[in-house]
């Protein structure tokens, strides 16, 4: 099975679905991770772009992902790009990879880059013809999803859960490679908080640890 993960910034591909990605790899699935924005210049300057890419490659290696790609779009400016250009960039990836399963951001995140990628994903994966992804799952991004406005229409209310008990440690090990992004507790991107979040979602399905998703579309 071919799996495509679409994240806005380096570390987004881990924060929400990292354990699930590792599970796909363990099952023999072909996983491609795509990071849309360079994710550095707004906060750290141009010199940090290469550092974040190195972190992303090291994290992917820990998860077992052999194919990680960078679109190098400007950080925190995806909403300033013509939405068609972002959609077309995602469409090219979808057409090339031809995934059966796609993971991307939830539409209700506080971060506008996340929302742009979520929208572009749903458009690029629309069910036209016979070569569209059968399943699109939308993940939370700790320190963004839960910090959004209290609107019931944009709240993250998961209805798809994946047991990540066997892969959580690899997710945390991979996240540790992002030395500029990890924060001390109680920040949501701390290892302790990520473990606690996985435990919370695990309790929801009576498993030790889980990751949660909203089904964007599922065709059977």
C-alpha cells in the first residue's frame, strides 16, 4: 500500500501521525513524506533551513521512511501564495505517488500554513476518475490544533484511532532529532506531553497509546 503524508513544516509529519507512519512502515507499506514549507526563515533565519532538513531526514530514517521530500515554500506565507499554486504542487505529488492513503493537517488549526495545506490536500485528493486516494485522514498538530478558536465547526473531533503502543518510542526518538522544535514540559511539543497525549487517545479506545484522526474522506 502506498501512503502519503503531507505536512506544512518540518516536524508536522511527526507530531500528529508519527507513530502511525512507523506502523505503516512496519507493515511493509511504501510511505512518502512531503514537507511543504521550509519552516525556518520566519523564526530562525535562512541559515536554519538546512539544519531543519537534516533533522527531518534523520527523523524519517528512525521511522523507516526512505522517501522524504521538501517543496521549500516560504515559511508562514502559504496563505500569501495563490492557492492554485499550492494545490497544483500537492496535486503533482499525489499524481506521482498515487497513494491509497493520505494523511494531512486538520482544517481547524491555529496555524494558517496548516489550514492551507489541509485545503490543498482535500482538493488534490478529490474523488475524480479512478486514481484518487481511497482514504484521507486529518491529524492534529500539538501546539496548533488545540490552540485554535472555540468554534464547533473547526474543533478537532476524531473518529479514527490508531494503536501506536508498539511505535510510540520511535516517534519520540524521531521527534528528539528536531532539537530546535522540542520544548520542555508542559509545552505540547515536549516528549512528556506527546506521551501524555498518546495515552489520552489510547484511553479513548482502551489501549496504552494511540493517535487520533478525523476522516476527511473514505471511499470503499
